[in-house]
C-alpha cells in the first residue's frame, strides 16, 4: 500500500501544470495575425485514426508567469485556457481550438469531436489563465 501511495505522489509531482495569465488585450493582439485552420490529432489509444478539430494557427503565446515576468510558451494540443467571466462562471477548453471573431471567443472542450463551448463575448471576460501540462 505504501508503494502505491508513493507511486501516486511521485506521479502527481512530476506531472504538475504551470499556469500563466493573459489580458484580453494581449489575446486580441496575438490572435490578430492568426487564421483558422483544421488540425488533425491522433489518438494514442487508436493509432492511425486522425480526429480533426477547427482551431487557430498560433504556435507560441506571450503570457505572464506567477512572478509577473513575461514569458513565451509553446501552444500544443495539451495547452488549455480557463476564462473567468463577469458573473464568476468559468469556461475551460483547449487553447489551440480558440477562435476570436468579431469580439467573440469560441473553442472546443475536446479534440476528438466537435464539442464547442457557448461563445464568450470579449467584454464579459474578467481573467484569462493558460495552463500548460
């Protein structure tokens, strides 16, 4: 039992996630030069079966780390975004599926099929957190 607990604890420590912050203005600025693109994701459990999802062409993102320093992170298919709205609700989805059109943010909660979030108006956004795992 102790070995199992030790293994689980070690796994959790090694798979920690870093959280970064981003302002709405910075997001709009960085997304200005991107274009929508269809991305293909391969399932690790079902080899050679691609899943497609619509997303953005952004590969690097400038964010603020926990110490207040600006840093650039790579956007992968494991990078997620959590948006806090003015009514204190949250929306979490994959960053590489984020699309910004006409001051509206949309995205998908999964890569394997289209599971879109309800579109978010940019004016309702209070906080944007990006998590890299």
